[in-house]
């Protein structure tokens, strides 16, 4: 059975490294893996989506509505935007950071309130975490992606050493220690 | 050039950490996840391809960027796709396997050499990649490039994942040489920009094929072309026979109550929905299409359904064969397909999901903080100019709150169109209409339009937005930047001299961070009674060598909450509790907003030690 992880966020937040890390790890765990992302317009501060699918044999490169086992979101509004992609019984792992989109910046609309409790009221399991603070503690605000991956790792039956090995293989040597630290702080144990 | 320090790569608008450069160069034969475009480049490399010339265009760009990482391949960015294809043709003629890559609309530009190199055929193998963009993630139209294969009578292969992109690229060269024809590989966004497993092999070094003078084959004047046309028709007959039983097309028999003929990424969606519950004819060669293979498949199933994105190419072929098929009567011509769309349209079960039932604010792409285009568009908006635009990041000038662009058609059209606009309206438009075009787009096909203005003398004002890079596609070098695709010093075309050489007496350069200067110069050039060029010059704020100033700060007691600064649409500025707030993580200290503040509320930041 193919499993689906959807990584969503705002252009510039580092979701490419997150999908690279997890794709690399799942491949080394022996799964067939497909990772799909869209380059171009969506990255000028726009909403970005990456699909990671794995299993014995994966066909479609994309995740459709009602299919995601996990939605891993770098930003609160983006988690809410893609909630329809979540499978029944799926889980949302979300960085509680708020990044105002242009319609909010210009004052045309306000940033929606209580998004997490609204999702929870639908019966969705939401794991919310302040990744930005943890990333800054670990040494760089840019490590939000690794904090989030650390949190996600709790839901996988893959030993922490193998996640760490994947970090070593995907991140330039001088950033490995900082990224591992961020990962472990997100993992929380 | 890919040293340890350079792993902070720029990719399509944002930084990410990557070892990709190193990975590509390692000749390891290990299973790995590879982007479709990178896999295609790997196939080129292993096939012994020696010359690559392309123009960037989403979603095709990475094929050439990845190919450039192999030292064995000469690789370049050409000024446009026509030049790229002719360069690849020249290399093939000389006896070296060659390649050119482009997006779907780029093939329109290269259509001229395409149709005739079908007639000449090749010497060494020549492969053309065209990447379609169903869903228009980053394109101005949704045209289906498969029409080109049919009309130019050139074989076209259509991979459905990275593994096939890799294998088809290698096979395409053999096909090209065996049938004496260029071969097109058609990608789409989901194949180009998805990673799946590839197991790379080794490069096959090839001696150049000898070049032999052959006027009848290579000089396409009427007498010779008349002789070549029957050769091409015969070639197509042979290729059709080849398609009946080739490695690119395969039948996967399952439940025979439904038989699906499909290709490309649609095949993956069909497998996702039906698995073994349908029989599938998977076409990897989309031109020429087989006849017997399709008729035989149809005879083994109860009904035939065609699943293909965009136009009904396979469907019309089947109907011409006399088959009754289902296709575009159920499935859309517009947009991308997906597993749910196919399941729903073909009466299969679709997963349920929960919905927030709330309209959430959109998150459209915006010009980056510190984007040099912003100041210029602010002035054009303030002066209520009619702005005829072009293709690039600056097309975002059409978006609110600037809303300062009224036309975008295709590469170079801003300049050609302003000439027509002003010829049509004369003095009624000349004093308030401008064309805006980026540096790379200008080199691509703005120059010829400018020659028309110089020659036929319309009183037009052209603004070249020179941000010293090809921005939208993710920072590619171009003939005005002084660097080549590998980042090494290269020839540099001087825009001012070029415009003057064309006969423009009025050529001005402005810094778009200086609003007063921009406003004055634009005003002067619109008033002038002769054609003029304004070069708005400042490098893209995301370029690595661009030094950022300290972020601005807001002096709260001065801020009246008048929102003048908000007219810029800068993502780093917002209003909280009636006062302007600067996001220090985004602000690059360009100080354009400061020039709009009448109350001295926006202050230059302290440079931290």
C-alpha cells in the first residue's frame, strides 16, 4: 500500500531539503519512492507543495484529495489550505509560524483565526509545534525544515540513527551538526 | 566550479542546500532518486552526447543545467530556442551527437529549423526535448507539443517517469541515427519535476562520425527539398512499422472489460486507479503511432478508453482507424489529470475527505523583497502609463497593488506590439505607452522588434529591465551577463552600444531603486519626439554577489499609518495595529519604501558588526 506525505509551505522555507531528506531515507529503507514538486511561479513567495509517495511500487507522482497520510506544513495557513488532501485518519504536523500572504499584507483580508482548533474540530489529529523557536535555538532560523522532520520522525518506525545518517548524506558537512541538533529538538527525545 | 563553498545553490527563487552537483559527477551505478530532467541529462551523457545548446524554460531548464555538470559535454545557453536548435543541428551535421531542450512555447520559436531538419535528417544523432506544461504552472498557454511531431514528421518519445526519461534519451540517439531523423523527447511538468528511481550506467565515448559534403541532402532549396520529401514519407512508413513492435510501446493485459490506451504521466494515474483491473496499452512512442498494435489491443478488450492530457491526439488516431473509443467525451482537454480525476470520470471510487468550508486567503506569487522591478513598476503605475509587457518575473507587475501591466503575449512581443500600438494610435498613445522587457527576453527576441522600431520609426519608448540574469527560470546566465552556463567568463553584449548601433539616439540608464530619477527619465523619454530606450539596471536581489543593506526599521512615533509604503506590494511591509511593520528576515534594505514615506517613519537600519 502506497503511503503519502505531503509537504506544504511558503516559497523559501526550505521544503526542498525536507523532501530530499525523506526521499533519500525512504529509498535507503528499500521502498520505491516518488517525489514531486513544482518549480516556477509558485516559488515567488507563493504556496509550495511537494509530494512524497512510497511503498512497494509507486505509480502516480502526485497526491490527490483524501490521500495524504501526513500533511507536514511549514506554516499554519498552508496546513489549512491543503486539509482536503488528508486521508481519513491522517495526521497534520504543523509549524505554528504565521507568514502573512499578500492579501493579508495589503489589508484586504485578515489572517484566519483558530485554524488549528478548527481542524481539530473536524476530528483531525494535529501535532502543532513552534519550529522557528527550536530552529533558532539550534543555531539557525533556516533549520525549521529539520525541526519539522524531527517531529515527523516520531511517527515512523525507523531508528533515529538512520535519520541522522540521511542528514549526513543530504546536507553539506559544515551544516550537519546544526541540522542534527535541530532535528533532535523537533523529535523531542 | 562546484566547490564546497558553492553548495548553497540558488534554485528558482530560493536557496536550498544541495549536493546535486557532486552527485551528478560521481559515476556511481547505484539506484538513486533522480529528477526526470536530471535523468534525461544522464541519458544524454551516457549516450555520448557532445554538444548541448538550449534556452531555459520551465519545466525544461534542469535538463541543460544538469548536462552542464558533465565536463565531457560542451553545454551552453543560446539566446533563444531557434538558435539552440540550429546549433544542435550544426553539431549533428559535423558528426557529434547533440541535444537542445526547451519548453513547449520555445518549440514555436524553433519551429522553423524543426520542420526543415526533418527533411535534411542528421549525421550524428540529434535529440530535441520539449517540455509541456499542462495546468500552466509557469506558462502562458497550454499547447500540446505532440502536434509538432505529427506536422514536422519527426518521431516523438514520451517518457512516463525518470527511469524512462533516462532510457528514452539513450535510445533516442540510436533511433535518430538508424532512421536519419531528429528525435523529439516530450516531457511534461510531472515527469520533468518528479523524482523516481534511476540506476545509472557508464558513458559510451564516441568518435565523431565523419562529415561528408552532401549538397542534395543538406541544402534545402526547392530542387533538393523536392527530392527529400519522398524520403521523409518513406521514413515515416518505416517508423510506423517500427512502432508496431518497439521497446517504447507495451501491452499490460489485465481485466479485459476495459482497455485503456495512454502515455506519459497519464499512464501512472491510470495504473494508480486501475492496477490490474484494466488492460493497458502504454505508448512511449507518440509519433508515429502504431496501427496493428492498437487494433489488436482493441480486439482483446470490451471497450477502449483513451487517457491523454490536453488534445485528443491518440483518440483521433484511433478514430481514424475506425475504432469506437471513449476519451475527450469524458475527460477534459484543459489542465492536468490526476488519479482522482480519472477515477471520478471513469466511474471508479474516489476517497472522501474533510473540508474546512472556509475561504482562506490566497498566497499568490509576488515580486521578492528588494526586487529591482518594483520601483520601476511603481513609477509606471503612478504615471498611469499603458504598459505592454513581456515574459519573466516582471510579469508580476500585472498583479495588485501595482497592476502596472496590460499585455503579455510571448517572448519579445512587448517591443513589437508597442510599435503596432503607436502606429495605430500615433500621438494619442506615444506619450504614455511603454514596452517593458527583461534582459534575457530582450536577447531572446526583443532585438528584432527593436530593429523594426529603428527601421520603421515609431515614436516608442522601450524599457529594458536589466537585472543581469534570467530570473524567472532560476538564475541562468545570458549574453548580457558576461558569464556562460558553467559560470566562467564569457562574451558580454553591451545593451547601450547595441541600441545605439541600431540607430537609437536616446538611450538612458536608470537605477530602479531611485524613484525620482526613474520618474524624471521616463517622463522625458515619453515626451521626446523620437524612439528611445531606457535601461533600468540593477541586479536581481537574490543573486549571490548582491550585498544586502541592513533591514529598515519603523520609527513608530512618526508612522501615521497612511499606508503610502503599502502601495509597493512589498512582502516585507505590513500594517499591524495601524503602524507599518518591517519583516527584518525579508527586508534587504533597498529603501524604495523610504522614498514614499512623507513622515520619516522608515529608517535605514543599523549595520550589525
